[in-house]
C-alpha cells in the first residue's frame, strides 16, 4: 500500500478530550475519528488492526468448536420483556419506537435474541452441546463514555453463547472458552490475567474477567503475592476472622457528639481509632430499608450487599429516609435499637467487641456496644471491599492490587434465560429439560485500545506484530529521485512477495516528517531507503519496539532481511 494514496491523517497534537495514551495515539496516528460522544469511525489503518484482532478471535473461536452467526442490532422490546430485562436494564439500553409505535432497542448484548433463535428448533439432546458466536456492533448508552475506544457507546464485541444439556456439560463449555481466551490474548502478545469475577458461590467460580494489565485500567485487581489467585476487587472475597471474639464488655452508655457526623469527626472528638467504630450505612434494597455495618476504617462493597440480598437495586438512603428511619440526621445511625429493616454486619465485626456506634438520636453515639448482646437480630456476611495486605482467600498470603482493563468476560449463566424464554430440549427418555447456558464476551475494539496502552513510548505506538496494521513500513526518503523510487518499488515487491503486508511511505515529505510518522504509527519493522545509503549499497532498518537500528545490504537483501526479521519477532517472544 502506498501512503500517498491512503487516508492516514496523522496529527502532531491530540485533541483536548483525549485523556489516556491509547485515545491520543489512535487519533494522532490517523486510526480513528470521533463522530460524537463515545462513537468513532475507523479509518483505513485502524480498521486493519481491528480486523486483525477480530480474525484472531474468530480463528480461536472456530478452533474451539463455536459457530459464527450474525444477529441483528435492532431488537424487539417484547423479547426483553419476556426475560424481564426491559424493566431492569436501565438507561444503558437505548430504546426507540418504529412507525407503528412498537418498542425496540439497540442490542447491548444478545442473550435474548440468541435464546429466541434456538428455542423451538433445538429440541433434542442430540443437538447439544452447541456454541454460537458473532462479532458484531453493540450499543450501550454508557453514563460516562470516555478514554476513546475503551469505553465507547458503540463498540465491536465478540459474543458467544453456549447451550448444554446439563451442568457438567456447561462446565466443559466454560472451560473450553476459558482456554480459547487464553490463546487469543496470548496470540495478541498482551500481558493479561484471568481474574475471578464472582467468587461468592460455593463449588467453583462461574465468572472470570480477562484483564490486560495497565496503569490506566478502570478496574482494580486484587492478586495474591503467594499463589495465582486473583479477583476483581468488586467481587474479591474477604475471609471471616480466624476466631470470633467471645468476650463481652461493660453495658452500653450514650455519649453526646454534637455535630460530629463523619467517622473522622467522631474519632477526633472521642479520641479513638476508626477501628473501634462501627460504620452504619443505610440502604434502600429493592425498595426496602437495610442497615449495613462495616468497621469504621473499611469500605462497604455495594455489589456484595446486592448479592447478599439477591437484589436488583441497591441505593444509599436519602437524608430524608435516614431521618425517617433513625429519628436523627445523617451521621448518627447505629445498629442498637434500629428497627426499620434488617441489619447485616460485615463478618470482620465478629472479631471484636466494645464498639462505638451511632445512637439513632441526634448528636449522640453509644459506647461499649457488643453486637451479640445488644442487637437482637442481625446477620454476618462478607460485605467489605478487600484491601491491600488482606490475606488471600485461597492460601493466606498477603494480597496486592494492580490496575487492569477488562477485555473479556466468561460467564456461566445457568438457566436464567432458558427458563425465562422457555428454551427446553427432550432428553434420552423424552423428558423435557431446561437448556444450560453460558455467555462469553470480548471487547474487540477495546482490545485495540488496551494493546496500545501496553505498547507505546514517547514517540508513538509500538505495535506487537499480530495486531499491527501492516507488518512493515518501507520509507522512501527521496521519492523524487527515480533511482531511489525504483529501488523502493523493487523492495516493496520483494517484501510483498515474501508474504508481508507493506506500507510504503512514498509521500513527498521531508525525511523528518516520515521518521516521526513511522514511529507514531508504530509498525514493528521499518526499512529506510535513501540515496546516501544506496550509494553505499545498504538500507537502514529499525526495530520499533527496541529502537535498535541496523544496516542491511542491498545485495542479498532477502536473506539478510529474513534473519533480521527473526530477531524482531524474537523480541516479541515470537
Ligand atoms: P464494563 O465493566 O467495562 O462496563 P461489562 O461487564 O459491562 O464491562 P460485558 O457485558 O461483560 O462488559 O461485555 C463484554 C466485553 O465487552 C467486556 O469484557 C469489554 O471488553 C467489552 N465492553 C463492555 N462495555 C464496553 C464499552 N462501553 N466500550 C468498549 N468495550 C466494552
Ligand atoms: Mg458495562
């Protein structure tokens, strides 16, 4: 391909709204352009990388026995009503009406459509297991689209759905996808880590996220410094204390704490560490009041609270609700005498007694609280977010944190959609059984951003060979000179003949511009043809990743190049 005839609008400056490096470089390298918030056009160079990522995904999905289909973007509301998600999905679902006033949405995911597809037609156990996938554009009206391709509103996803006869089969399908994902992200030369995304249920994990490790990641991963356990902190389990406290303490006693609303204020006022306080958080869980308790220095994890109550919605109570339930302004709620709803305490609170808590009375706290003695009904549960230094729930060694970008998600769905949409099959005995499902997503466009987050330097992108838009850039420094141009064309044909995708920069630009653009666009190999070099019988080469330069002879170029290329691939571990 000749740069002079291609649309590669590189820029010196990134637009002001680009915060992360991948967003800046994708725009500057002329790979994408923004249409409107969270919605981008793929330009020729960018699209080549996107297609490379999609093809790796496709090859490994096919190899794992999944079959490619293509489902529609527009989905009828009736299906979403059947699954119950029309009411629950919230504002990320972009809804609209057709000319007949019928409701539709743009698909943010395809569980409903795929289940509708197979119900009624997949009827026999002989047709199972089956795995269907697509690589298709999704739309989610994200509340905060940002970081370019990383959190778009319109984005490319690979989504696969498995259908099995029973749980054991579904576990095998899950494992196959898990292994396929490891191959996919390894082939893309990404540094990644599968992490537990749901560790709540006993008997195994039913969800893993594949995280690309990067400082700019929106997710925080907790990982063990001793074993290979790791989990999204949204879900990471915290073990109960090794031993429950059996002691008690003196009787409760009220203390006035005028205008001391926050944990810090109360600690300062009473001169006690936050570890001695109970933080009481009031929530509306599916419309009902709940009091959730954690130690004063801890963070309550709303996802754990939601899972504990198997709730659809968990929102912090409003100041009015707090006053209504506790007879006090915000800051004085406590478990002793709280009767508005159930009380659930983080199990860490088992480990101690003699707590300080709010008194459900303005400007008042209670000293010497012993939960087991002073609160008639409450439950212990794992409610707080894991912290650095906590013990690994698997091996007991300390836990550390890292940042990650979620590029993939494997999920065992069970019968949620097959029950709701009545997807059943007849087993060997002619008996009706519900199909067990799994779903498996990869953010193909997010992968492109994640790849650039991991592979860049001050000069631009340094593409790993598998995702580079072209294998190599051939720079002709002197396109006006017929001899140099002829030599560049000859090398272009030779390299193309070796099966390589070559981008030939034949623009009438200064060499400096070309060098800068070559580093910005970041193809793994650069071959530079210039008059001075040719006079000495050489061309220059540069390994974009390492920055290492060299010279290859024009005579016997093919062999010398093949050897140099090997060294470039080797630095990518290939
Ligand atoms: P997130 O927590 O980042 O919003 P999610 O849990 O909503 O992700 P899934 O529903 O599991 O994501 O979707 C599958 C994959 O699609 C994700 O692993 C991610 O790579 C990608 N993805 C999800 N939302 C977006 C988005 N707004 N922009 C780009 N890719 C996305
Ligand atoms: Mg999301």
